[in-house]
C-alpha cells in the first residue's frame, strides 16, 4: 500500500509538472506572439524582432506619402466650420451606408485647382481621404487623412492631376446617411461600391483632363484604415 501511494504521489507530481509546463508555454506564447500580433503590446521586444507588431499596427505607406507631401505643400486645410465655395462647379451627392458597408467616391481634378468640400454623416464614419495621379496610378496613392468622424470641412488643392476623394466605411449596426457638398475645379466623379463602378456627370464642368488610371478598385473594407 505504501508503494502504491508513493507511485500515485509521483504520478500526480508529474502531472502537476506537465500541467505547469503547459500553462507556462501558453503564457509565453501569449506574451511573445499573440499580444504583439493582436494588440501591438510587445513587452519583451520579441514581437518586433519577428515582425509581429506590424500585424497589429501595419505601416500605412499611403499615409506616410501624404504626410510627407503636406510637410512641403499645402494640400488640405481643415476647418471647424463650412468654408466659402470655390470657383467652378457645385456638386451634391448623398449615399446611404448600411451596417458595415463601405463606398469610395472620387473626383477627377487638375493639379493646383482648389475644391471646397463638406461631408457629413448621420453618425460617425471611418474615412480615408486620398488621391493618386494618372501617371503612376494606385501604386503612388497618397492619403491626407485617415480617421473617424461624423463631419469634415476643408479646402483641398490637388498636388497632381488625377483622381481625388474619399473612402468611407460604416462600422456601426445602424444605417448612416452620408451627404457630400463640393465646389471647385472637379470635371467628373466616380462612385465605387459593392455594386461596381458608376460614373457621374457633373453639369457645367470643364473638359476632363487627359489621363487614365488602370485597374482602380475600391479600397478593401476588409482592411480597416489605420488611425492617424
């Protein structure tokens, strides 16, 4: 009986050691791998070495290009209140975003010709204001604002001839009505949604600048924009 009890005690001890080792391995995995990848928190530095923090906080090259541009050039001026209209055409566009739906709206604009705009949603929207030129296309996209807001007023002056506009995403459980008002040197507009690409004619607009952007697709709603 004494031998049996001793063997049982040793078995329990081994199970305890194995359980402890297993819990320790899980804890180590959590700290070294899971947390850096999921949250960006990297107390040991291993996550950064392995490139895991990039998963939680991916580098936004488009935003980096846009911020670099705005350090040397006045592209976007944001205002707390609506601004006076710019010379050119006036345009109003409305769109209802269903829960977790996204849409992209672009104006074709010539370099250096300003546009005054105001957009507002009935609730907060994630947005990415960005543009890319005819020469180079999407590979050289620049973002000038990536964040969440319910409204935005601004004066925008294109740094190049191409397409310029916004990506919006409704990350709530309720429909959000979006309204955009703009005035300036826009010559055409295009809506990119789950339904496809839709060209919009702007009444009274000047002849559209020459150029084309090959293979433009709506920004992926599966990759939420990183906040600034």
